[in-house]
C-alpha cells in the first residue's frame, strides 16, 4: 500500500535559490505571467512539489505552453522565459546545436 503513495516534499528550491512552498506559488487567478512566476511554477514541477496535470488545471494552461516554459528554462535559464527575447534565445540554441 505504501509503495503506491508518492511522497511530496513540503518545499523545493525556487529559481532564485529560496525555499518555495505551495503557498508561495502564484495564485490560480494569475493572468499576467512574468518571468519569476513562470520560473517558480517550472521549479515546483521539476522539484516534485506539484504535478504537470495539477499546474495545467490550476492555471488553465495548455501542455504546449507549459512545456515551452520548461524548454526555455532548460536551454537558457530564467532569461529564456522573457517573451521579448524568445526568438533571440531560440536562434542561439539552434546555432549551438549546429556546432
């Protein structure tokens, strides 16, 4: 019975190095996604604090949108989440793959 239960941490390390709990995550009513908020949600999922399905439902996101946040963080860190710089970081990543 215990092997089927998944133990979740009570906190994870956030994008700025601080402890991040469920209470610290952006509210479900969030509509304006700044870099820090996106990075906190990605860190929470990567750390096992919440699941992808929970995030998609809580914030009414599509899987593609959340996956793009994860890719941006993996490739370029928090800077990759800046909407105004998406094309720049995409081009940079593609150039790195070529060489």
